[in-house]
């Protein structure tokens, strides 16, 4: 995973609530067996509308998505995170993310930032009025900054440490392999096994 | 202080707990399917890792599989390649796989319980959000992303922050016509699609205790649609009776030891939940969705709501967009909504009791002109059971299509899809835009409402059927 320290970029305001992962990347894209090449599937249905915000020339090259509440609901597909990253997004801001989407994003280095809805509204107003306005998402300082707006955000210290250092979860877990082996040695005999009977 | 059911199961699986770190939890059962596993197996290959516990891992094919002509090569080359990738990965790494055509093949969340692998007090994960289904057994079961699939394959554990707990207490008696599906749709409409976010839900109360295992699975299945990763129901005699004798259920002394443990798995009387919602079962009626998220639902007897009636601006906007997408008008009675397609199936309502319920209603009746009804068993075994009971004949005589097991029309990854603008009454779990096919419009319903809707051609409950509109002899 690529480390995330701070990022500054132009933004896309997405004024919709409950953007589910079927909207972020429709199911037929899930047949791919790689982690890349999903950028054209991002918001595929909505992008057919030339008025959709992502299709506007002034949003080209934007890297921060400022989304409505309950972003990433529904299916657990990690492809939704890959699609956002493949398209070029580095961070997503919302007042509330679905749990699985949030977990997936942080495991891939896509920073999902939770801010109060009124701050999200202010950021959306700002970037709607001025498409050139930049937003800084600073993980070291745990702060989002834009013209006239400074807002602190929370992220648990462990997740932050892993992101700042780009650490791979599996390697961290395997440092405690002894604990896993010990737990396994004490599991009750009645626990289910998948071996064919 | 006492502990909740979720806390007990959690505590029993902590491999490592350290200050400032998420708990490392042991995973008892890892279910795999073709869609969310290929990149995880690739990760293992790149790092030279193996599957740590093949004896706790099992795979099936479900999302991409066609429900017709399953003996022929899969027509869509991309779907075929994904299934072939799963087959190769399972062969290379030694994972037990049930492929299309195998008697144990089916939707992953139907297969686990039916084999007796899903047991009380276990941790169950799968790269699929509807893993919450398995919580019906008092298991802690949740959907994970592909990075976590790789993590579980490599370590049989997951680092996780402990969620809060919410009690959903359903007291009283469900009216005759009201099913588990109506209940869960009503719960989601009440607490919202984000209401369960950060929580493990525990469904309890006298109305829950009376439900069969299959009905409990329907409830827990849709916990994710309320934003919760997991939903649980304390195991009881109904649970034990369902499990006893299944292929992978404990036997002999192991059974006795297991049941003794399972009986400890309930929330203590003095356990404290972080939140509680109370539902009066007697006040419920058949429930359907009108919008594009599962929280946008109303009793079937109601009208399409007016977006202007929502105080919250983002909810108002969401309702406006939903009505536009769904092609509905505020104030229109829900019963007036005509459908093109009826789908009975999925991990929510594709089990034998669901098929029996639908068959009882369409039996001796006819699917309305211009309506296509698909009946898709959740697993090959459910299909065989239905055939042994003659349900396939009942459906076929009514004019419905009887199919092979799979995810089918729950999501647009296989040939069973809605065409743009087509409208369905569906027993599945998601009414998202395009979920059942690009431009398709979905109303989530129970199997009973689905069957009555198929007969009348518009959203309806069995109570709307009269003796005259049907019960015509087969072939007339």
C-alpha cells in the first residue's frame, strides 16, 4: 500500500446521499480479476448524463471527492475503492461512510475523511462556486484545509500509523503468528471443519 | 456487568489484544466465491503465502452462474473466465470448491447453513456483505473486502475494532400475513440505511423467538441494508433442531459439548446495549419498497410518499431522485404499481420455506399476462427438495420459469437481468439503481407478496386475491 501523508488537489462535489457501491462500480465490472482498469466503470450509469458533475471539463484532474452522507453503502466490493483510485481520487470526504467501504478504503490508501455535515456542505459550496479551489487533506495534522475552512478530523491512531507508513496488514499480523498458533491449539473439538465428510 | 451475545462471541475469538491496537480475531469459517477472491489469491501468489487453514475454508460459484443451460459452456466469456479463475485458484491452493452442476453448489449464504457449517458462537466471514445472514445462528458473521479475504486466507484472523451493540426488540405476535421480510423492511425503514452503522444488531423478543431458522436468516441477511455489518439472534432449540444431523454439525460427544456451549450464548439480563429499538410486531403489515435504497419502503396499503413531506433536505432530494428513477408519482397507491417481472430467489428469500410460500399462492392460479416470473432456488439442494415436493410443477403450471440455483436476478452479473425501464417485484435485498440490470426498477417484497403480485400483475398481497381472479384449473 502506498503511504498517505498529505494531499492537496481540486475537488468534485457529489451532492447525493446513500451513494451505494453499485453506483460507484456496477456489478458487471466485477467480473474482472485484476485490481486495475476500473476507472471507466466509476459512476458508469450517471456518467452517461453529460451534466453529471464528473463530466464537467472543470472537474478534470480533480483528486478529492466531497460526497453526501452514507457514502459507500451496500455491497462489500473493494472494486469500488479501486475504481475511485484508478480514476485518480486520493481522498473522499463525507459525514458518514458505510463500514465495509471505509475499511476497504483505508486498506488501500484511499483516505476517507469524516467531517460534520455542515463542514461538508461548506466544502461543497466552496468547490461548486470555484472549481479551481483546492482542498488539502493532511493526515499528519489530522486536518482538512481549504479557503476559509479548517476542520480537524478523527481517525484511530492505529489506522493512521498504518496509512502514514503504507504498512501491509498481513505482515503486521504475521509478527504475532505465535499468538495465532496458541489460539488454534486451544480451539474446542466441536468447531466446524470444511473437510469433506 | 453482563455481556451481550455479540460481546461473548467476540471475546471468545480474541487471539491478541493490545492497547492502541484493534483486536486480532480468529475466524472459524471463511466462505469464498468467484467475485471477490481472485485478487486475494493473486496477493498470496505475489508474496509466496499459502492458505493457513484449508479446513476452515470453502468456496462455491454463485454470482456469475447462469440459471439455464448449466450443462453448456458459459456464454459470457468474462463470466466464464472469472469462474475458471476460481477453479484454478482452488485447485492450486487446495480449497474445497462446489462448482456449477455440483449438488452442493448454490448461493454462498444458503450453502453454509445447509451444510451445517454455520454454527452458533462461530465467526464467519466472506467477501460479500450478505454474510450477515449467518448471524441467525448466533454466529458473528460479516462481509469483508478483498484485502481482508487475502488476510484471512493467509492468517485465519482479522484485526478489527469492536463495534457497538444495538438491540432490536420485536415483541408481540406478527399478524398472519406478515413475514420476516416485511419485518426487516419495516425495521430498515424505521432506522434508516445508516441507522445500524458501527453496530452489531441483536434481534430479540417474543416475535423473533417464534421465527423458523429460515425466517431468521432473512432478517439477519438484510442487517447490512440498515448499515450494520452484522445481525445476530441468540441460538435456541429451533437452532439446535435445525443443525442436528447436518453433514458438518458436531456428532456424539462433540454435539453434547457444543450444545452446552451454545446454550450460554445469549445476552445476559444485565447486559447493556449501546442503543435499543423496540418494534411492535402486531402493528406490522406487508411492506414494500418504492425507492432506490432499502430504507425507502412503506406498507403496501400506503401511497408513494411526497418528497416535500421530508424535513431533512438530503432525504427530500434522495426521495425526489428515487421517484424520478422509479417512474413513480407522489400519492400514487403502491397497489396500483404494475410490474413486468417477479423474481423469487436470492440469499434473502431463496430457501425452501420461501419457495413453498410462493407455490402455495400461485398454485392453481396463473401468472398475469405480460408478467414474467422467475423462481430460482438458493442452492442446488433447495432445488432438489422443491422438485421432490412437486413445487417446480406448481410454478411451471402457473406459467412461471423454474431455474437452476444461483444469485440470478439479485444482481446484474449473470444473464438474468431487467431491461432498461422494466419493473420488478423482487424477493432480493437491494433496490439500488441498476442493481437488477441497467435502468431496471426494483420493488423489494416478501415471497408471498411476490407471488400475489405475479398473479395480479400489480403489487399485491395474498389477501388481494379473490377466488374469481384465479384458481382456474391448470391449462385453461
